[in-house]
C-alpha cells in the first residue's frame, strides 16, 4: 500500500516540476543581459512562488533549471535564492495571518450558533432580559455578549483588559473599559428595555473577555513587523503591507514609511555639527535608532550617551521619542532598573520599544542583574497595580544620557560587552568659544513630518546593517571599551595617575589643578567636572595611592586654596633634533691636509 502512496506522491511532484519547467521554457530571454536577473526575479515571483513546490525543491529548481536557462554566475543564483526566501517568508506570514483571521471568524460563528433556537424565539416574542435568577442571568449575559461582539467585530482581551482594533493596532485604556461598560448598559436598555446594574454589566464584560481572550505571547510576537502610519512594515526587508486586524499589534509608530525618503538637510547639519571630530559615532547612532524598531534582543547592548550639557544629546533623545512615540517609550533611570524600589517598577518596560532617560544620576551600580536580564533575553518578573505578577521578555532598548557614566562594581566580561558609549564632545551656544552656534529652530525642523519620515527610513537602513553584519559598526574590542568606560566613569583616577606626583614640599593651587584637568579632559574626551568635585575626588584618589593630600587656605591676602604634598608630573623633554646637512659636503685631499 505504501508503495502506491509513494508512487502517487512522486507523480504529483513530477507534475509540479514539469508544469513550472514548461513555463520556464516558454520564457523568451531578452538580448540585454542586464535584464536577465530582473526577468528571472519576475519568474520566481510569478511562477515558482505560487506553485505547490516545497522550499527545497524550489531552491533546487533555481540552482539548476533557472541557472542553465540564463547561464547565470554563482553570485546571481545566490541573490535569486535570497529573493525567493524573502518572498516565501512573506507568503508564509500572510498565510498565517489569514489562517488566524479565519480561526477567529470561525470561533465567533461557532459561538453564535451555540445560542439555541428557543432562546432566539424568546427574544423575538419580546420577553425582556432578566437577572432575577441564575438561569435568566446566564441567558441575558450570553445574549448581550453576542450583541456586543456583533457591534465590535475586532476585539481581544488580554490580562483582564479589553482591546479594540483601530488603524492597525489593538488599543486599550481605562476610558475604553468604562465606555464598554456603559455601552452594555445602554444596549440592554435601548434594545431590550431593561436597566442593568454596573455589577451585571461587568458580568457581561467578563463573558466578552472569555470569548476573545488571547495569550500575551501571541501579541506583538513578530519582531520584524511593526505598524506604521501607512501600513505594516517588515523592517528586515523594507516591504510595506496593509493594516489588518488578523495581526495582533499594540505598538504603532505614527509616521509614514517611504523607502525612497532621505534625511533632510537639517538632520545632516545636526549630525555634522554634533559629531564633528567623532564622525564614527554617526553609523552607531543610526543603528541604535534602527535597533529600537526591532521587537526583540538579538544583540545584548545598552547605550550611554556621554557629554556635558548643550551638546545635542537632548535633541537626539527627543528625536527618538518622536520617532518611536510617547506611548512606546518609558524613562526609568539606570538606578531604578538596577535597584528597583518595589515589584511594580520594571513592569514599565513591558511592551515598550525603548527606555530613553535623560541625565541619569551617577550612583554606584552594584547589581547589574536586571540589566543583563533585559538585554540578555531572560524573563523579568514584575507586576502592575491591582494585577498578579507576570513574567515577560523585554525588548525595550535601554538608552541613558549622562555627563559621565556611573561606576559599576560588576566588571565581568558579561557586563563589559553590553554597554556602548556614544560621545557628544561638541558644545553649542553664544556664550561658548567653540565654532558652533545653536540653531534655536533646528529641533522644531527636525520634528517635522518630512524630517521624521526620512529619519525612519534612515533608521531602517541602520537596522538592516546590524542584521546583516551581526553586530554594530564599532571596531573597538571589549577590552578597549572597558578601559574607555573606566576612564569616563572615573576620570580623576586617570588624571591623577598620569599627571600627579607625590612631593612632600609640593603645592598645586586650585586654579592650576582645575586648568590642568580641563585640558586633560578635553584631550581625552572625558567629562567636565565641577570644581568641588575635582577637589573631593583628587584628594580621595591620592589617598588611594598613599599620598596624604590636604586642601588648606593661604594666610595671605589672596586667601588662595591649594593641594599639599603633590606636584605635576614634569613633561618628558623632547629629544634634541639631529643636525643634518641639507647637502653632503665634499672635501678634497688638499683641503683635508691643511688641517
């Protein structure tokens, strides 16, 4: 018997192959070789993809039949196969969405058919609904539930909350819950002439929840697909699909996607001035923005934006918030995440694209466990108010702005490879001596619809790059990043090590110390510090290496303060330049004998 089944399957496969092969043979190859690949791609899309071929058979057909037809090189076949895989992936996603929509529809039809004919007849005869007995109440709840779902076709419930589909996403808030309750009461009164209490309306609402319940893991579970203003964007391929209630999304970026859009001249100006001297940061910023669009962690990274005030950090953070949307971002401090005050704090990361926090404090970070969980695809346990504790995977990218990064006790490799530092070394403003002038209207221009459309496309390009390369565009090793981080988090330690000597009779005045640190910080792209911080930290760091430094005040008229027992390291003398003749001196034997 099994032999006959196998023979039948083989015959079916042969028929499929012969059908596609016949179509390929009928294709007329254009004389222009530049059009061969385009024509082959069209054939893959119109003939191979719709056929019942399995993926392996389709790839084999491309590698053999299509290659022989066009006499393609290996690189061309590789691109054709990649194109087929992309189309097949999108086809499967579409089929999955259509299947789910059919399942939802079938489920509702089945539930509607469960309502007995006798119950329908009772309603037709004008018998009013009643909650006076358990049987009557059960019947009334079923009737009102059915009528509610007939009014709202696309609705789901998750975590005791109701979500209604609107322009690509399922939305929910406390006002919606209240409106749903009022609607049920109005439905009972206007259609059935019965007034029901809030308690009974909640019973109907509970029945609605049960009918349309979905699991949290089924929502926003396609990391590469995100809802934008004009469709559903596959951020891996750049393909835009129409909105559909079959895909369960709660996150939406309220910006149109245009694959041909470019960043505006204003945004280019912002990049050129903000990152002058550190242009290597620009592609990393692009990739960071793109990474926020991906609803999953595949690179265990979080970001520190480092630099003193008025340097463009706040503009970039406002751009990120505008791009991703206020509802899709949160703003917890680094300390809040590492040391949450209660079990409710970390729930704020759930379902967010990014945590964007400005000017985080510099408290010592003793425990990086939650940071590792958030970026390492481990479950986080937290709870919302009046809800049970839940476990979830966070995909919120963690971005913190600060003058200098905080010290971290955990110096293991697992923590070193996670942080990325982005420098903002340039300052703006009329009171500054730098060659930059702040454009007061620049931020407003950057937030325009045209500008944000270009930035979205730019960010998607950055995401594609890190997906293709498997990492960010940063050539620094983990060891180099660790040293840079240590320098930026404790710059005085390195300043003391490289510039201060123990000298029992030495003395350094405050003005000299402050000027020396300012020069050192500028040369090494380190954060500036307040004078009081410099004093306190220099004394502490000197004590660490065994130098007992005091900070007294002179008894002279100037009353200047100074540091005792130290002096500056003397710069190494520059080597004397060797004297070399520009032209060789030729001395004859007669001249030489005269000496």
